[in-house]
């Protein structure tokens, strides 16, 4: 079932590929810049990943496809190319802290205000998500 | 390269979600159940597409997904609720200590009971549910009432539902008092609650037919046609209010008591939304 969905969405995606070529530059640059920090970042990524996948914490997989996680839901958009989507890390933090700011009726949990994740925990999740 | 391409898809999906979640909110000022129901059905028609017939939603998620449907049809050949259904029939036939039985409260024709409920009673200004009347019958006859969420009450309710299969939901508020109960249930349904801040509608309207983790979310239209439900997770039958409690807990909200005014209003609202659909209880679910 999941495999089928992925294939379906990939084929949809390829039709719009041409229109995204402009983004290629952005992502290419930023991933080159990060390469040096990779080792140091790995440990925080691991912690962030745990928080993101833990059903009692972020449980982001309930709604988002995330590389490395299984049984992902499809309520929210797949979390990929996050650097291109959120050139500023603070913006990604803000999105996870309280998604209602951008979309008042969102189903996404207001992780910060409802104290599901602490600020520090959100920082770690951001580091992990930013690496995707 | 793959990463880049997906960005566009993310944006496209984002836009689609934005659109669909704006559509359903009904008008606030007048209480108009028939208009709400039409809007509700139209939403699902659009949201689910032409392939899914609205009346098939009495089968819950199994109307959405071919794979699940064929699994379910196999399950229904040897229904997991069969033993409890038999126990329900025994309860129906059993005499109380005073020599009477449930038929003295509900009437002899067991096939005509399910579709009468739930309804608003003008005199007492409350919502009368099937389970409520089962326990009222016991009390009126000097018997000890059943526990509300599972066990005997679910067994008997399952038997009554089974015998009433094929009839249609007729629940409809006509008076101002009835409409006020309907409105209370509607507000409950659309209100965000719990630490996770989600409304029933978030999962069962706007995001129905999507997956939350591994679970496909059922559309709220048709939710109430097939209760009580045998859930593999429970290992037995449970009432609608047991399910409500579970869905409240999932979002870390404090559940209300079975047969509380809150859940009775919610049940009433859900029945009104599914008015015209066929009863096919008891159901079997994951």
C-alpha cells in the first residue's frame, strides 16, 4: 500500500520538475556549506530524530513522511528539502512551535504553547528536520 | 535532484490542504440541521471524489480502500462478534425477576427498535439513546443496570442493531429544544480539545481518507450506522460512547462519561448528519 502511494506521488512530482529548476541553485549551495559540520551535527540529529519519531513526543510521523521513519501518515506534506522551504532556521522553529500562526485552523499540534515539546526539544527537532 | 523535485510537490500539497480545510464550517446564526447536512454531504462528495458512493460510508474506512474491504469481507464471513450477538439474544429473551422482559419495554418486534434511536424527548428535554433506554428498562423493572461501555449492554445493543439492519436513520430535530441539543453536539464536534488541540472534524472531516500514522481516517458521515463495534484492539464489542472516550483520550483530552450530556449531544449530532443512511450494526473494525 505505502509503496503504491509513493510511486503515485513520484510520478505526479516529475511532471512539475521543470518548474523547480530555479530552486536547484539554492539547495546545492547550502548543502555544500554544511558539509564540514556534519560529524558534530550527527549527535544532535540523532536526538532530534528520536524526539520527532517518539509517539509520546513529536510523533511527526503521524502526519508527515520523513526519511528513515516507517508507517508515516499523509496528513501533512512530506518533510523534505527543508532548507529550501525554510531558508531561515527561525522560521522552521516557529512553524513547529506553533503552526497556528500561519494557519489558524491547522490540525498540526501547537507543540510550544501546549507544552508538548520544550523549546530545547524543538531546537533539536529543528536540527534534525533541517538536515532532511 | 530528487530532493529538489519534491519541493514543488510539498508546495502543491500545502495549497491543496489549505483549500480543503476552509470549506466545511457551517453558518453560526441559525440552527438549520438540514442545511448543515447538505453541506456536510457535499463536502464529502468533493473531498472523496466520484469513486466513493456516500451511502457506502456506512462501512467506514472499508468504503475507502479496496484492500481493507476485501479483508473485512473475509472477517464478516465469520463475524468476530457472533458470540456476543448470541449473548445479546439470550438477554433479550431472558425474563426479569418480575416475569417481564425487555420486550415489555421496547415492544415485541425487535427489528423495529434500533431505528427509533436516538431521539429528543420534549418533556424531559433530553436525548434518549438506545443504551439509555436499555438501562432504564432494567431499573424500571427492579433490575440492576448494566455497565455503560461494554459487556452486556453492548451485547444486547448489538442484537437489537443486527435485527434492525437495513432500516434507515430518521433522527431529526424539529423543536427549538431539540435543535439546541443538536447545536451543542455540533459545537463539540468542531471544537479543538486536548493537549494535542484537535477537533473530531480535524480527523474525520478535513483529513478523512488520509492516513494518521498507519490508520486510515474514516469520514464522519456514516460513523454511527454500525455501532456497537467489535474492535480487534478491544477484543470485544464496545458502544459508541466507548469509542468517543477513546478518541478524546487520543488527543490527551479528558474523556466524558458514557451517556453524559456531552456525548449524548454528540451522538445526536452525528445521527442527524447521517440521517437517511442504513443501519448495518454491529460492525467489525481494527
